[in-house]
């Protein structure tokens, strides 16, 4: 029927209007900023860098692979790879970002950087109150401003963070098992070499 959508919309508006006098659930607005609607878990605004532990720079998960920089549609991510390496959560030596900048004035919050990151290091935040009088410099953020703890990630995206923690724990367990097997093999090889050396030469 012609105009059916308009009628349904007006009926929903009327239901909310009349219902707001008897039920707070029907209120469609809040008195912002004094009142705030809790953000949904799937809310995404701008990216942040996840770190583990207490030191943001030592615990950054980012290994400066630059995949997010290459995949970013508006090209708002700028990374400079370090010349040295540091151990990651598995104890493996990895590069880290000497520079990691994101221009939030260009970022369109698409989330592609978070989707393509293979190291669970860049995620989408829920913070949206980023107004500033400095249109350019005020919205160009560096790795110190981007770094947020894994606890923050668990708070804003609990389900995703749990899956991320589980994946990282599995990788860590696999790496430790591999290192243990390698150490056992090396110890066995040394023992066999020692037995060969100690064995008497047939005369």
C-alpha cells in the first residue's frame, strides 16, 4: 500500500511519545552530557594500540608489519619500523614501531586496520569526544596517545578481547611447547655425543 512505511513510522513515533509519560524505556533522548547512553559492545570509533603489562611502550603488541598502513583506505596511518628488535609476548625478537601516527581528521572508522592486523595489536575504541580547536595537529595522534592496555580492550569489547586473549594464549602455549621440544632434543643430542666420546675405543 502506498505510504505504508510513513504510517508505520508515525505509529512508532506516537507510541514513543505517549509511552514516554509512563515508561522511561520509551524515552528516546537523554540530557547529554549530564546523562549518557552506555555504548554497545560493537561500537567503533577510532583505532588504538593494545599493550600488555604495565609499560605501554615495552608491551606494545605491534611488530610494525605495516599491513594496516597499506590496507587503510584513506591512508591516515603512518609507520616507521625500528632498526632494532625487542622480545614479544612469546619471547621472539620482533621489530616495533619507532613511529606510529594516525590522523584522526582523515580516519573514517572503517575498522579495516583492526580486521587485517594478524597480531591482535590494533583495535577500535569507543571514545568519540575528541573535539579540539586545533583541526590538524590536535587530531594527529602518536603511539603514546594510541597505546591503551589490554584491560581497556576487555572493558570496551569484552567478547572480542576474550577471543583475542584465547588466541594469544594458544600461540604462547604452542611456542613454549616447541621451545621445550627443541631443548629436549638438544639435551638428548648432547647426551648421545657425550656417551660416544666417553665410550672406550676397541683395541
